[in-house]
C-alpha cells in the first residue's frame, strides 16, 4: 500500500488542460493540497499543464513511477492500464466509473484489467474511486476539495462521499482509502495497512459489500485488540442491497449475518450514518467503560428523567452512589433535598453557585467505586453576562487527563457551541448534541471494553 499512500512520483493519465473552479482538475487539486514530489501529467495534446511538462504517454516519461492515476473514458482505460504496467508503474488507481458497477461489458473490462495487473505484480485501486487521502504527507488523488487534518483517524470506504463529507460522517480524517469497486485492493489490504499504521488510532469503515470475508474477520479480530474498528454497513434493506450492487458492484450479502460476524470479531457495528461521527469522537477521546453503572449530574430534574430513560434504552443503569459520595453532596445541599442518582444539584447551586457545586459533584462521582461512567447535563449560557452558569473550566480542573472513567455531556441553552468548545479544549469531557447520543456513546465505550475483556480472557 505504500505506493498508494506515500508515492514519490505520480503520473496522471487523462489530465485536463482546464483549471480553476469547476474544472475538477485532479492535478490542480493535488498541487493545492501540498503534494511536493514528482508529478508527470499525461496528455498527448498538451506540452505543459499548470506549468509542469506534459508527456504524450506514460512510456515517454522515461522515469521510475510509483503511482499512475487513470482518469479516462471507460473504453480507453484498459489500454492505459496495460501501458502503465509495461512502463514499470508499481501501483494504479482507476478513477473512471462504468465497470463492475455498470454492465456486463464493464465487468469484463474490469476483470481483464485485474488479470493484466496480477500477471505483472502490479496492484490496482478502484475503479470508480476518488482514491487516496493522506494528510500526514499532504497527498490526495481526489479531484474534489477535501479538508486537511492530521487526525489519527483512518477511513476505508466504498464511496467518495465519505471523503468529501468527512465533517458529517467521521468529523475528521487523517488517512483515507476509497476502495470503489475493489477489483484488486479491497477491505483486507486497506484494513491491514491502517491497522499497522502507528499514526492511526481508530479505523472507521463504510461497507457496502464484503469479499474475502474470512480473511477480513481474522484481520479485524487481530487489529481490534490494538485499536477500535467501527463499521457502518449499508445495504441493510433489499432496496439498499440492490443499490449497492449498481453503485460499487458490491454483493451486499445478508445484513444480519454480516452484523453478527463482525461483532464477533470485535468490530463495533453501526446502524446509522450519524453514529460514525459520534463513535469516532467518543473512542478517540474517552477510555473504554468497565461497567454499565452511570452517574447523571444535572441542574434540572427534567433532564435527569430524560437521561434515565435513554440510559435504560441503551442497556445501562443508574449507579447506586456510595455513602461517601452522598455525604459529600449532602454537605452542599439543603437538608430537605433527597439525594440520589440522577443527582439534581440545583438546590445546592442556589446556595453555593453552579461552578463550585458542579466541580465538587463530578469529583465525588469520579471517586465513587460504584460509578463506571458519568453523564453531565450542563447549561450553555450567553457570555459574558451569564458566565456564572458556565461550569466548563471548573469541571475540566477536576477531571484527570489520564482517567479510568469516561465523562460525556450534553448542553442546553443558547450558546451550546462555544461552551462545548470550552469543555472539549482540554480533551477530558466529550459533549454530544443530544442526551440520546451521549448515552449511546457510553454504551459504545462499554462494548469496546467487553471486546478488550474477551481478548484478555483468550490470552490468559
């Protein structure tokens, strides 16, 4: 995979002479992205493109080439692939659509392309792909604009939408591989690369269909012991499975069988697109949760009831506080206030102020051996007029950087974005858009710990 992810020289075959907005010029996008190694544009009708010397064919370059990117009409692709192989190119990305994702002619062309590559030790990514993004060396083969973040998130997908829409699906990408039709390079090769990459801490996968199932499950079982793997499996319905076949040529298979097998291998299985972003956020910033007992801290009784309902739906329970915890909170609360979980701190807030009370409550439940995780409900007030209702700084002071218990939150009020950023700047408390998402994240962290527990038992 190194020739795909870390090429020292790239030939772009079928590159347009057009540039600027709306041209979808792959080479222009690559240069703007910051790629600084050798680029060889291939276009028989141009002497230079974007100030770089152009060549009539890849054979005319006369230099060693790590990677060729083919973006030509379908009927010209096979000859271009064969020419690249003859020129000694080590790896090839075929951007073009219309192969196994289309008709019988496309499937035949794709298979002939694969046969030619395998007979000569060359690997192919695609067809029907945006290819690669590697933000650690500022390299991309996408003709679409992408965000550039050196995030420890490795993405493997079967659609370019997950590259372009990273802010929606995963929140961030450090490295990405769009396998497209996966005619040669598929999930197994991509997962093995991401799993062995020390720069990647979590692997997020969009999966339409899966070939080489047994090999993939074996790989996933090994890698999941070291880093979390989350899979968003589409093609759940009969209509979705048919759409997957026409989109990437993937056989979607039986959804429930895939789900059971992947979970058995230690993969964290996702049912909806919005879950991937929340899963990445939780797994990157919070530790696995060693039990299902949750402390809820809230300045509103209604919020505590809402949290109780959704925690139960996620298979979690309210933690029974220890006597020590109850005593610490009782010292702040009026005598008439019944104390329990959810912990309604508002009467104590009226006496001592929200900042001190909230910090003391968080510190108390962190120290409670009956508590496995914490769900904080907080106010997001207008600033600076109501800064006395912002507990972010005080809570961050009591949550240790290296902790054994996850701390997640939900905010209500007119200034949720700024207060969320204040909470998350220390990377101690992770805030979600709804109580439901916060509770779900805790259930995912519990599932991750169960996976690690299972691994420990197997190794014992």
